[in-house]
C-alpha cells in the first residue's frame, strides 16, 4: 500500500518518494521488497528528470531481481529498465529490454495480470518508433498501449493513458493534423483531471495551446497556457515551466503585448539557465561515478 500510494503521487512529490524508497530499502531484509524500494527511488529520479540517477537505481533493481521467484516483479523491472534507456535516448538498449520484457509477458500464464506491463511496453515502443522511424508507426503502438490501458481502471493506467494521448498529440502536430492533435490533447487533459495529476494536466494544456498558436488563436492559447501555469505551480518541473513561459511570451508577442512578452521571455531565459546548470551537474555527477568505478576496478 505504501508503494502504491507514493507511486501514484510520484509526479507531484518525487523527493518524498525517493526518501520513502530509501528508508524502506535500508530497513527491510526481504529482497523483493528491496527491489520495489529501488524502483520507487528510480521512479522519483525519473520524475525529476535525473535519468542517469534513475537508471542507476533501475540497474541495481534489475540485478537484485534476477534471483527472484516473482515473475511479475521481474517483468516490471525489465520493462522499467527499457523506459530508463528510452529517456536517455539509448534506443538499441531500449529495444533490447523491451523484447526481453515482451517475451516474459507473453510467457506469463495469466494474461489479465500482465495487461498493464504489456501496455507500458507498447507505449515505450511507440515513443522509440516516433523518434527513430516516423510518427505514423509511433501512433500505431501508442494506440495499442491505450487500448490495453482501457482494460484496467486504476490511477496508474489513467495517468499513463494521459501521457500516451499527449505524445499522440505531439505526433499529430508534427504531421500537421491539427484537429487530431487537439482531440488527443483534450483527451489527455480529461484523463489528467480524473486523477488530479497537475503535472500531466499542465503538459497536455501546453500541447493544446501550441496547436492554438499554430492556428493563430493567440488569445485561446494564452487562456490555456495560464491554466497550465496555475496547474504547474505545485510541480516544479523545469522543462514544463520552460515550455509554458516560451508559449506565453510568443503569444503575447503575437498580440503586440510587449510588457508581458518581456516578462515571460525573461522567465523563459532564466529557466533555460537553470536547466543547463542542472544538466551540467548531472553530467558532472555521472563522470564522478564513472571515475569512482574505474578506480575501484
């Protein structure tokens, strides 16, 4: 129940999830629970967009789970490791782990127990194919994942469906299918509201506003972006904030509102600096870890 509670709230309070996962890992002896604790920590770092750190804990969980008798836990870990590599854009490794996870999923005797993991597998494939091949293939797998999520009625499946629809919307924007994009973003917004997921809500609203901007509906875009700004206040996601500030500045500029353009453009530039500093820190930490590992060897 603890894992379930903090997994649901991972987008809103990742630091708390990391703290709880670390506390559980240090206080229990059961190896399967230790694996779940490591994955909770990994998910927390992923939500903070520290994908290198997230992969570190995912790999630790992967190694520890190899001796587990819990087939479902093993499926979850392998699937999650694929997601880490996808976030780091290491697509060969992503496909490798997706294939391994799919093999484990299809071999599992109770299909209903692995629906969620199969859906995750399809969604990640969709994201990879979107980047490596083309959006049409990506949308095909995103739709397959959404269909599987539709068979489950819980917060995690709804959250992931919202993410899938958001990515479908981005694909349709690239394909210049504006009406389809709006429908996808609106569905993403609707799903995010069902579970009060402010992070997912703000991302979907930002996506919808982008379509309005493309169509020259600048005031409509500003209305949605200001709603996203309110939703994002409790999230603290630098990438999300950057997108919202950029959208606000561009739309105010289009309406010749120079004062608001300057205000939000400044916030956008300041946010970019924060992101660069965070990326440098992450790279520096990664290099330090590599040096320690090499010294140890």
